[in-house]
């Protein structure tokens, strides 16, 4: 075995090959996405308490989640365009600062209407962070490792989700529900520290940095709807719609489902979510390796079918069989997250450097906006049975794959 082969055989060679600047970019993107998840999850975890505090209906509660996701789509598209114009790192700083500020303000909301406005504004930063961070890391990654590298960034979502569940379990155990949900939002100040570190330590990839110095970026949203990119944009947006419709249905309503339908305590809900989140983290990692080994499309197809089947099975478990709910949480979290692993690399490979942020930002967040309708529908129909509606999203994702190319192993184009 040659020295080169031995080096490439090491499991974390993908991280070593990023170089010093690339590793810092990875840490910045990982931290930004993890804390993005933490701030986002404060609403689903506190939703039952918020519903009771303001005396709102389940439909109005679902509107809080949907509004966040719809506005985040606007933020994601805007941030993607901004990333192509002013750079990935500067955009990353702006989006993290934005979702931090408005998450904290949510904790001070005096009424439902104000909370809805603050949560919507939080969505601007929430939606934008992913587009900037995914493009940043993808541009530092070698083609053969890109799937798993960006998937590790995606795994930060499970880390942030897990951290939020720990905080939720502690806060709701020591404070009354009327105060605890506010404290949850106030803990969203943590990402402010990351902004300072990113500003000091992280830089754009050399290729993107050079382009900003030598060219006057003119990429606009219109460009991704021209020529061959029109077909790519249409089917990539459809893929993102299906996957995120299924995912956000579960992530928005599962805590309330466990607490109300399954009648679990705060500690019990946290324990059940721990199985789901552990499965999610492992799924992100394994899905990343599979996108490099099997290809992007085969991985999407496999986990779309598994996720749809598991959602139906999970929500049809008979009353009293909570042990089975616990066991199925791991594979459900695994499949729903593994399908996300390939998004960052796949979308980056579909667009040229000058339009990469715009293309990723639009397609991913268009899917988030349309997929956001799913949680509201479930809110009006009832979470116990209608949550199965989310499984339909994965069927849409399967259809979208018919119109997209396989991009495994290709070099990013200028």
C-alpha cells in the first residue's frame, strides 16, 4: 500500500484535506448550522406551553411554524444572492447575527401577534445561514469527499437539536410553563459569540475569494432560470419541497404529539426525542458517506422511501405501545436526516461558482417555503393521525429525482 493510499484510507481524511483555512470554515459553518437548529427548535419544544399561554388554536400554533419557514425561504434566497455578491463568510456573519437577535426578542413577546412577527424575522437569518455555510464548505472540499464533508456540516442540525432538548428538559423542569418558554428563547443569545469568531478566523475559499477581487459579481436570481439551468432549478426546488415537507411536519409537531397524544411527561418527551435525535445524527453522517459511495440520487431515493414508510408506522402505533414508539424513533430520525446529507454537495455541484449561492439558496429555500404548508395543514387536521400527511412529501421527492443528473465525483465548475 502506498503512502497516498494509506492516507486516503483514514476515515477523517476528508477533514485533513480541507487545509487550515478549510477546517476553520468547516467549524464556522458547523457551529452556525448547529446553533441555527438550536434557535429554531425553541419553538417546537415550547409550542404546547405557548399555545396554552396565549390561548391560541392548534391551527394558529401551526402558523407560527409555517410563518418561520416561509419567511426563511425569503431569507435563504436573499442570502444566497448576497453570498455571490459579497462573499460566503460575510453573509454567514449577517445571517447568524439576525437569527440570534430575533430569537431572543421572541422571549419578550407580549402577545401572539408580536411573537409571530419576531419569529418571522428570525426566519430571515435561519433560512440564510445554510446557503452561505454549505457553499463555503463545498468550495473547500475535494470532489471525492464533498458528500461526506458537507454532510458533517448537516449533522450539526442534530447536535443543535439535541442541545435544545437538554435545555428544554432542564428549563421546563425547574420553571413554570408560563415562564419556561420565554427562557428557551432567551438562551438563543449563544450564537452571538460565534459571529465574533467567524469574523476573526474564517475566510472564503481561494477560488471564490479571487472571483470577488477580480470580477464585479453580476449574478442575479434570473440567471438560474435561463438555459439549461431552468430544468435544474425546477427539479432541485421540487426535490427540496418534498424532503422538507416531510421533515418539518415531523419536527414541528412531534414534541406536541408525544406530550398530548402519547401523554408523556417533560422528562419522557425528552427521552423519546433523544432516541430520534441520536438516530438523526448517525443518519447525517452515514448518509454523507453513502452519497459519495452510491451516488447522490440513489441515496435520496433510498431514504425517501424509508422515511415515508417509517412516518406512517410511527404514527399508527396503538395506544399503550410507547415502548415501540421509543424503538422506532431511532430509525425514523436516521432516515429523515440521512436524506438531507447530500443536499449541500448536490446543489453545489449543480451550479457554477458565480451562481452557486443563488442556486442553492433559492432551490433549498423554495422547498422550505412550500414544504412549510405541511405543518399548518397538520395543525388544522390534528397531529395524531394527520401527521402521516408528511409522508406524501417524500413521494414528491422521488418524482423530482427523475429530472436531475447524478453529480458524484465531479469537480465544481467556474
